[in-house]
């Protein structure tokens, strides 16, 4: 294809492989991948079958054929890598969090705008067809005015006292872990679906396992947040990485005056619609809004999941690079939004008070 993207990936871990699959499924080419060492870079090239073996970051960034860079590295490295990619004139896809503090995130938003590059953050849960259906129902008034927003994002991969990961260490993961890692996904999704914006909140964070891998833990395992929105709704969310049996349960409910909508990421092929007289379960692929049908890539009854949503996100990013304007594409501005909400959660937990979230 004429607009076949030449992509470079920074980071050879799990997320690097997710991005590599999405690049190819979106019609792009995985030209280069680089890790933290020449050895990991060579291993990464074999793992994702990159076109050219690359041992250094400079080698990747100085390749004029590469027009888009995917940053898939530990959180505290994102800012410096994004700056370098933009300085070399590349479009950028940066894993969240975009930055570990709002000031740096705002700087990156401005740098991307000044350079005129497309810059996106993979809030990929937006790309489930059932999520787009829920958003369309709120927008067309089917729900009536939204009154209550509530839910949770629960995982269990750190439930054991001996479970450990680089994200636990604030030096690589940042000051917030559970909320910055997954809570921001929930907040992005509830704002995306409802059209409301969180304006103020009060939060509590908990370190349930005080030591992992022989070092003290300072980042939270759990966060509980109570919030208000700019349109008069009220909400709550519980975020946990220590809930046994919950692998990746992002669950949200948007409760309007006329109907409620519930989405469960562990069962994403259906949308629960609640009414006073009748409850319904809308199955993906059956009577969908056009904005939802656009993202349904397999027939109803054939499970469609996380990688499909990631593929759609990258495809829309590449469409934006080509000059299109896909609806609902999450950009660096959304990454800044997430950083501001995260800071508000940490500030509220520290002060035990209500905190305003900057618009």
C-alpha cells in the first residue's frame, strides 16, 4: 500500500509484541525494534521478526525510513524517549502513562503540537464495539441524563506476597502504580462513554503488601475514588491489583434516568442495558450503531478481544498520520488528562481531602 507505515518499536517486552502484531495487522511494517542492551535488541528482533536488526536507539531514530515510533518501555523513561522521537521528526505512539507527572505530560503535548506530529496513547478499551455502542446510546439520549457513574478495575497478578514486577518500584514505575497503570483506563473509558469530565475527587490508596522482592513497597496496590463531574453526576471506582480471580476486570456502569449501561472487559462481546421493566443484553454484531459496527471485525459469536481493540487503535493512529480524523482517537492530550487525574488521586490520598482536577 502507498501509505504503508515503517514503524520502530522501543521496548522488547510484552507490550512491544502487542504493538508489533497491531502494526502488521494495520498494514504497517515492523522495521526495527530496540531494547535496553544490544543483546535484548537482537533477541527482540528475532521475537517480532523485525526487518532490520538494530542494537542502539540512535540507529533506530536516525533511520529516515521510519516514520512512526512506538514507545513501550518502563514508565519513567517515556518522557525522554518521546522527546527524542519528536526531535527526529517521528510520529509517536507512547504507552501510558504518557509521563509520571502532569508537568512533563503537558510538555510532551506541546512538543508534539509544535512539531506537527501525530501523537497517541493506547487507551484501547475505547475500541471495543460494545463500548462504542454504549457511547452512542448516551449521545443519542437513549439513557436520559446520566446521574451515576460507577465500577471497578480489578486484577490479581500481584495478589501474592511474593509477586513482583518492575512496576512496583517507584524509580521505574512512578509514584502511582495501580491507579496510574489501570485506574486511568477506567477513568478514560467512563469519560469517553458518558461525555462527562471528572472535576473533583477524594481518594484513598492502600499498600497491602509492604515488601516485595526484598524491598519496601511505596506504590499502591489499591485505590478507591469518589468523584463529581462537570455535568452534575456522581461516581465511584475501586482499583486493585490484588483481587484473586480477577484477571483484567474493567467493569463500568453508566446509569441514566431512563436506562443503565454496563460493560465488562472480561466479557466484552455483550452490553447490558438495564430498564425499569425489561433488562436486555445486546450482543456484538446484532443491531449495532454504525460507530460500533465499524470496529466489529468478526461475526457475532466469534470472540473479539483486547488484541483486536489494540489493532483498531493502531489502525486509527496510522489513519490520522495519513491525514484522516478518526472519531475517538486517544491522543497525548488524553495522556495529560490521565496524569492530572492520577496526581489528584495521590494528593487526595495524602491530604485526606477533596482535590480539584484541572480541566
